[in-house]
C-alpha cells in the first residue's frame, strides 16, 4: 500500500481501544486500522479487566471488544464500561452469529456487533457509523463537564397557586421516531375526565408537532406567552391557549424552527410557565424534543412523572440507559421515571431480526415498564392526524390495538396520581408492590 498522508489539522480522529485475548488478533487488527487516516489505536488489552481499566483512564471513542475472554468476558466488561464510561461506544466481536449473542451484546451495552473472521471493510464502516451515532452522547457529556448543562440536585415539588393537583407528566425520548407525540397527545386526552382539567404543552421547541397532530393554529404560541413570562397572568393564560374540539387545553410550540432560539437563550422560560400555571390544572402533559439541554433539564425538575419512550431497538435502549444515568446523577428518585415501549412487535420464533422483550428492557434499564404499545399500520396514525384528533380518540372501539393500551396507560397514571392521600398510605403492601413492578397490565 502507498504511504499515508498526514491527516488534516481539522480532521476528526477516532480513538480506538482493542480488547482481545489473542495477541495475534490484536496486532493484525491494529495494523490494518492504522492504514485509515481517521483512526488512532490508543491502546490494546488482553482481558476484560484490562479493557475496563484502560477505558476508565483514557475514555476512547470506540472500543472493539471480543466476547470470549478469560478473567472477565466481553459482555461483563461492556456492561461495566457502559455504566461507568458512557463516552465510549462498544462494538462486540464474536465467532458466534445468532440472535442470542446479539441480544446479550445489546443488553450489555454494545452499539454494534461484528462476526469473526472480521471483514475489515465492514469494520471500518461500522466504526465510523457507531462513532457518528454516538456523537450526541459525547456532546452531552462534554456539555455537562463544562457546566453548559447544570443538573439540578433536587426536584422542585412546590405547586403554583391554585386549587388543582398540578401533576406534571413529561414525555421524553432521546431518539426520534419513537411515537412520542402520539403518546403525549393521547395521554393528555385520556386523562380528561369529568371535572378534570388537563393542559398539553408542546416543548419540542425546534420541531413542534402537537399543533399539526391536533389541527390547531392558534394566534398565540409558547413564543408569545414566553415574552412576558415573569408577569404571566394565569387567568389570562386560560384564554390565550388553544382549545381542542375535545375540550383539551393546548399551548402549541413555535411555528418555525428558528423561533426556538429565543427560548433556548432563556432556558428557564418554559419551566417558569409550567411553575406558574400548573396549580390551575390537574395534569400538565409536556411533549418534548430529543435535545438534552438546560431547557429540558429545567422542565424535568418540575415533573411528577417522566415517561421515557422507546422502541425495541439497540440505539433506543442505549440512549435511554444513558439518560437514566444522568437522571440518577441529578438526584431524581428512581420511581419518578417510568418506561413506555412503543412499536412493540410480537416476537416470532425464527425471526431474523431479534426483538427485546419488555422484561429485558425493565431489567436492563432498572425502571418499571408501565406501557407496552403495539406496532400498528402507520396509515391509521396518519388518518388520525389528518382528522386532527388524538389517536386515542380516533375510533369509538376502545378495544382496538394501541387505543386500548393508551387508555390503560392514561387510567393507570390517573389512578396512581389522583388517589386520595389516605388511600395512598394503604397501598404499600406486598401485594400492591408486586402489582407495581409487574409488566403487562396493558393487556400482555
């Protein structure tokens, strides 16, 4: 091969750690990776323990991890590194190529999976793809380390003035395309009952979709409300926000992405709105974007419950795990965050694409899975959007798939949060504790 050219000063260099118990394998892969100008192997390790220690000290961008090793295997090492060094993205190598190994690698924290003997072109592409997919995680960690995102140490529990319960339910996902807005709009609709007031806030500031989902085009959005947020009149607020045909109150998001800049410049604005108006509603449901920034952190500080929405996919699981680690650092009680799994497919024996069971999600994320929503024909969702109604109200038959589960999710949260305080004292029994941790109350 021809001589390598020196990398350009502004060219990204991906730092790599190789972990394999066979020295010849390590040296061969290291030599071949060295031909790529954007790769730099900064270390090698012969055991899982050595790999863990190196990762803690040097935080490589990518770790190539063999699955079968003495001392500590690649799966154990991957799980430890994922928890303690989230900066590093791990690619598992194995001579085994079946669904069980893929699942085990994913549950341990791997970002991708390669089968031995290694095809180097495939490895090159995998390293670059994993590095790119993991970029937002590295940016978030860097922002936290530099103080650009300040994690609150304790949640705010004081309610604003008003006679209502003021429960704030934040619907969030670190990845797009998981159906988060469908869940948020349907949940808000499902919580509406006689003499119960619900407000839906679209806090996805860059790509606000709630107005589109509900066919609303009000003259005032969150941008206008934010202009005088410190002098916000809560009675006037009730007349400013949009009212859906169902009676649901909705504060829509910015009509154009660039308008989000004015709100990001004042990251306390949206949380201040929530703090001021929550006492006038029984529930405030907040739809959010995927961006993890100070605006979102401030919103989460007010949450009674955080619904972390994901799908049975490797990227979704890994990003959810990272977010939960940040929540733990912020001092959020574990019970504050619960998991909703959307687009769940029925697992079929012999399927080529492995699926992640809700039980494994709950075990892996160490949070309760309270909603299991099935994958349905996207045309049904589109039909609801075209009619401007929440999907939960798109059909009179409440027993249809997804509609039934969404009703179950809303009813479960309503019953949990609106129970009488005296009744709540009596729920701490062994039987109730079992029910709380049990997966499958939504029809599984």
